[in-house]
C-alpha cells in the first residue's frame, strides 16, 4: 500500500551550500493493515519522514508510492484530497477547535469534499467511534472540559472518521501522563486491528513500541530495523 524508494530529504542552510541531509536513501514497504513504530533520537528526522509519507512535504530525491499512485505526479488539489480522505493524522498536540463540541470536532474532516455517505451515516459513525473510545457521554463537551487523554482520544476518532487507509501518529502519547499514554497506546493498537487501518507511529513511547512490536529506528538519516540491522 505504501512504498518509499530511495527517499532523501535535504534542507538548505545559510553558509552551507550543500545543505543538511536529514533523510538518506530511505526505502520502506508497508502493506495494508500493517502497524509500524519508528523510534529515534530527537532531531533524527522522524517527523520529517512522517510528513513525507503523509504528503505534507516532498522529498528532495526519491519516490513515494501510496496506493499505487506516485505522489510526485499529483497536484496540490489531488494531494489535499488524499490527505483528507485516505490518510488520518494524530499529532502530539490534539489541535482541537476550542469553540466546537467533541462531536463537531470529530466531524470537521467530513466537511471537505464529497462523500458517498449521508450526513446521518457520518454522524452515526462518529457516535459509534466515540462510544468505542469511552466518550459517548462527552459528545457535547468542549475540549477545555476534557482531560488530556480524553482530548487525544477525540483526535484519534477525528483521524478515523473518513475511514482512512493509513493512520499516521506523531508522538501521540508525548504530552500525556503515564496512565493516559498507556490508554492511548492500547486504543491505537486496537483500532489498527478493528478498523483494518495501516498504522505508522513515530514515538519515544516504549509501551507503544512494545504493543505494536514492529519497530524500526531512524538514526543518522538511515532507517534500520529495531535490532539495528
């Protein structure tokens, strides 16, 4: 479903004509329904790699194939449609709209573009997902009335509302306390299985890495399996 072929990313910096190379010839294949954790030190390029996978950024060299499409060949409108309909994003900060209720925040991604589902069907899916994550009784709450763990659960549901093929999580437990982080880690693994959505997470969470099991390490611009091979 996803393939990276010799992906390199460099940034130009003042006084350095060669720039800084963050990612070096990354090659990766991810199949439908697979789960993967990418670990590595701060500044190693984990978020950059995730942004390239999620069509938020473009590589300096190499190719990214998503669901049979070469992302480099798509225009900005086509990329935006893929990001909205086929890729869900969960970030360290939930980025919920403070003036909107939990239910309204979950429904935001459904407002862009057309869908084959009716508004009733979409709302039913939102309600069902919120019930599965233990927030059915909080649908009319606003983010400020929720705990950090609850807000992140809303963010996970929002990422899944359009039934994406790929769920990308950038440090999803990084701002949470131990218990809340544990709950979010277990939730994402359960939803990966029940929703049959491919999951790629970058994290420092040993618990999330332990639950998913399939771990790769990004260091010095190179992506290796968890054993360092």
